[in-house]
C-alpha cells in the first residue's frame, strides 16, 4: 500500500477529495475572475461615460456661445437691410472677439451664397461662391442655424467646420447668412479634445453622425477620417443611430476597445471615448492571474494535506493489513489485531478479532472432536467399556464419554447417555444399587488429592438375564471443588 495506484484505497480517497477541492477552488477562482472583470467593466464604463458627458456639456456650451455671437451679428445686419459690402466689411472688422471664437474667421454671404465680406482679410474670400454647398441650401430652406459636417474649405483647402446663421429681411425672408469658420488644423475650441488622452492609450473623439467623420480626436491621424462603415462595428452603429452608453467591440484597426458615446446637445455630433481593453482591464487581468496562481498553490497544498491526512487516518488499516499478510504467510501466529482508535477502523479490527476468536474456538472444538473420534476408534478394539462418568450433587449423572462397548453391555448408544445416565442406572439390580452408589461416589479425602483407583462389582438386569459387571475406575473432583465427581 506504499505505492500510489488505483488499487489503493488511500489513493482513491485522496483523488476524490482532491478532485472535489480542486473543482471548488477553480470554480471560485474563475467565477471571481469573471465577476471582477464584469464589475470592473461596469465601473470603468460608468466612469468613462461620466467623463465624456462632462466634456460634451462643455463643448455644447462653447457651441451655444458661438451661435449666439453669430446670431447677434446677423441681427445687426438685419437692422441695416441696404448696407453695401464695404459697410458690412467694416461691421465685421469692428465686431470684437469674433476672430478669437472662429480661428478661420467670419464670412457674410448674400442670398445667392456670394461672399460680401470676410475676416481676416488676408484669406481673400470675398467673392467666393458658397451657394452650391448642401448646408447653404438647407439653411435657405429652414432658416435655422446649422453646424456643418467637417469639409474642405473651398478657398483655403483646409478641413473646416462652419457655423451658419441666416440673415432675414423685414419680410422674414432669407437675405443671406453669417458663416463662422473653424480650421480643424489650427488651435481651436476643440483643442481640449486634441490635447487630452483617456488613460495611457485611450482617445477622445468627436464624430459627426451624419457623415461618420471624425471632427476632433486625441489621435490627430483620425481627424477628417471616416469611421467604420455600417455593419463593421455593431457598437459604433448603435452610437450613430443615437444610442448613448458604453460597449466593447473590436475596432476597424483590429483592437478590442471599451467605448462610450453621448450626443452633444442638439447637434449631430457625438462625444466619444475609446480605451483598449488591454489597458481598461489590466487590473482585472492581474487579479485573475493572481487568482490562478493562488488556485494552483491551493491545489498543490490541498493535495499534500489530503495525502498526509488520509495516510494518517488509514495508518491503522495499513498496519492491520501488514499483520494479516504476515499471518497468512506464516511469519506470525494468528493473534488479535491492535485497536488504536474507536472509529470505523477500530470497529473493523474488533469485529475481526471476534471472528478470529470464534474461528480458533471452533478449530479447538473440531480438534477435540477429532481426537475423541480417534480415541473411540482405538477403544473399539479394547475389551470392555471405557468411559468417563460425571455425577452431579443432586445424584444424577451422565457419561460425557463412553466407548462403543456401551451398546453391547447396556443396549444403548453413547449419544444416549452423554447427557443423562438414567437409561443405564435403571438396569442396576435392586439389591446392588445402594452398594454400587456407595462405592462409586466415595471421593478422595482432600479436594486436590488427584485420582483414586477403586474396583467394585454389580449386576445388571436385561431381558436376556442378569449379568455381572466389574469396574476399575479412578475418582476425581470436578474442576471446581464440590460441584460433582468424575469417574474414569
């Protein structure tokens, strides 16, 4: 039992306990690891969404401020319906703070989209036609301020976004528009997005949902770039459709990212943040690795403890097995097994000891019976009857042993008189009865005097006549003095 094998009870017990422990440990470790990632995803998503919501509110405030400036300028131009281009140019140049809000200046166009005035003057945009632009046609129709998708400037060829506010006449009809232009490649009010990073490897992004174009990003390479096409990134498609929230998806660059998106005010812009899951769940992965390492250590420790404990508990059983094997091979006499503890193994040892005693007693009995039978066979060749007679204090008696000659002398079998000698005692002739019992019951004087040899005669009567009997016997007390006489 010292060699580990599936025939060993110890090995099977350890394997069973170890399997149960290992399964429990790994279920707990993997379950905790999974819940840690899930909880961390929820916490980081909430934090990410809260961050972009604050930034979106700030950008919406900036957009609203710029629209208000352009709206006031449009109202001033509406107040001078007959102003010529020079007058309008003077009004633009006199408008304080306009160029600080729009880094690519302000343009005033007429109802046909021809630039009448522009600041700064060095961009030379006066006379440029903007009437064919899609946003201009929409502005003419709706008379509602518009923030355009990012586009390439017609005169300068740089990526820009335009704030367009209509100019109405006294009849409320469209007379022209004031255009505030922001160059996305120059410092602008979106620089807080361009300069900031989300974490170490994450980015902030502003996307125009109408064209899937990036307006601003922490990664300058994304600016004016197109987002994933429809169907490529399900999470991105949900954001474009208006969903606000967070999710995980593989980007068009093949990187798994945790992203969040929120709409900026009433615009078509989306404030978004992306963070590679490699960074987002770094702590979760470290916890998972530690859990796996801890699970491995606990697995090894549990295996060792289980092996030691089971070996200690089964040691009495192993000792008993060794003793039994030695008894089987004859190297040790049959003897009772040691009982070290009053447990199931101790009960098993006690049961075996009881069985062994019963077997030894049975073997002893069988040996005595065999010896008795052998003596009986020998005595069949001895003339006369050889017997052992036991007389009890109440006067009754029995022949525990009688040779086969009892059948020819008295006509009864040895089994008949083994427990009761009355069948023979009845055959005594009445005149000899008292003398017979007087001589047969006289014991030696001392209790332990041993065997006393006596001889006496008597007659027995049977149907075929009277027969004289002569007996030589030794009388001795029973094993416990005073309990009866035995005669051999």
